[in-house]
C-alpha cells in the first residue's frame, strides 16, 4: 500500500520548488492534497502532475500573509474533511541580503510575517484538525541560517531561528498526543530562493527538489516516531 494512502495533506508554497516536489511525491504515495500558493497558474501546473500520478488536489490560491484567510481555510477544511493528517509549512521568502541596519522595515516585516507569523497562524488554525487525525504530522521547513552566524542574512536567519523555536515549543506542547511535529532542513537545493541568494552560482551541481522529497514522506508517514527533531537532509 502507498505510504500516504487516504491521508489529507496541506502544503504551503506548493506552486514550485520544494513545495511542488513534495506535492508530487505525496500524490504518488496516495495522499489527497490541499495546495496553497499565491500563484494560481503554478498550482494548476502542479495539479496536472498530481492527477497524472493518480491522486487529487484542492487548490487554494492564497497569500499567507493574509492571516484571516488562514483561519478561513482551517474552517473550510473542517467542513470538508473533518480532520487534517499532514501539514507541511514550506512557504518562505528570503527578503534581502544586506547589513541589518540597511534593511527597510517593511521588508523585514514581510519576511517575519511569512516565515514566522504565517506558520504560527497555521499551527493555531490547523492544530484542532491535526489532533482529529489518527496520526497527525506537522513538518516545517527551516535552513542552516536558523542557527550559527550568517552575516547579511539577518532577516531570513532571524525568521528561521524564530520558526525553530516556535516549532520546538509546539512539539513540546503536543508530546503527549498522537501528533508528531518536526523541522526539516533540505540543505542546498536548486530553488528560486537559492538563485536569489546566489545569482552567480551554477545550479547544475545542486540537488533538485525531487531529490529531497522522500525525506518529507518519511516524516509524514503514520509510522514516523520522530518528534521535536530537526532532520537535516544529507
């Protein structure tokens, strides 16, 4: 039997990159997908691949910085499915690479809103649905910049550090439930965010999003026993 057969999975940032790759892999494993991204066209392209894999998807064009829409999405998922089995918090933005004192406040706030605030609102809205699952799984995407010292990465690094603290707190609060909550660091992957940060880099030698998608399946599986961990993709 497929690893995720019959499970409902919500994936943010699902129109391209890692989010799209995870969606396709989850589809191949039998999950029904709820795909969230700002671009409807990108979601439709992923939906074509999902259908080709023999699965189905609900497309949700949504700007995650509109927090009230996240609450409405949670209510809609309850009405339709009565539960949520898998949450993948993948959507993120780089902002800008610059000294801390040179970052415009609106851009700083945008990075924090998407990389941290939206994930907190997802937890707030989806937690009751995840607890209704027999094996709820929440997976949040972080990066190496969330720990250590990375000059000029201030906004992104601060947002990922905050995300990691948020997710570990959530894991601690759900330790006595059936929920399993984890962080995943895909490492260096050929994505648009990577290209923005390193515009002169040759992407040919980088791993593709498809190459790291399997790690998400393992954390999303009902058999997963990891909890409160940060899984780094080798």
